[in-house]
């Protein structure tokens, strides 16, 4: 059976580009996740400050309207914290999904690389041919000898 002439080089390049694209996508998703985590942290810090202000106002004996306003602001911040926490969980889930996709793409590329390393000698792979030949190797055709070459100590 004739060997298939397709070199698989275009597939190799495609898989490398695909892996680079997935790495870039993974980096973007990590950035989004970090930004979302920073937002959660910022809103949580603002909520803590608002609660401290509310407690200080209560200790100072302010009017009921100001306490209601401060409490309403704390409730708004609590809702923001919950929203940001949900967004952070979604971002983490998206990072995990992209990581799994990156692993699949990387394994596919590595599998193809192993194939290229282990494939039999062909015209496309002259380096492996050169590695297997011994420098200064002399090939003597059998036609020049009247009898077959064999070891006289071990006639088999």
C-alpha cells in the first residue's frame, strides 16, 4: 500500500495556532476573574466602612432619617456584594471550562508531536535518516562474494 502523501504539517500548524488561541482566551478569562474578585473585595470593603459608619452614628445618637438612609445604603451594598459574588463564581466556572478546553487542545497537539517524532523514516524526515546512518559506513553488495558471508566459528 502506498503511503499517504499528506504531510500533516498543516494540521500541526493548525493545532499550534489553536493552542495559542486557547492560551490567549485562558489569559483573558483569568483577567476577568481577577477583576471580578477585585470588585467583590472593593464592594465588601465599602460595605464594612458603611457598617462602621452606621454603628458610629448610632453611638452618637443621630436622627432616625439618617439611620434609615445609612441602613438603606448598607442594604444596597449587600446586594452588590451578592451580585459580584455570583459574577465571580461564574467567572471561576468559565476559567475552569477554558482550562479544560486548553488541556484537550494541548493534548491533541502533543499527540501529533509524538507522531512526528516516532513516525517511520520518510523523505520528509531526513534528519532521522541521517541520525541512523553511521558516518563512514561502507555498504558492500553481496554479489561480489563467491560465497555467503558467515562467521566461521558459528556456521549457521
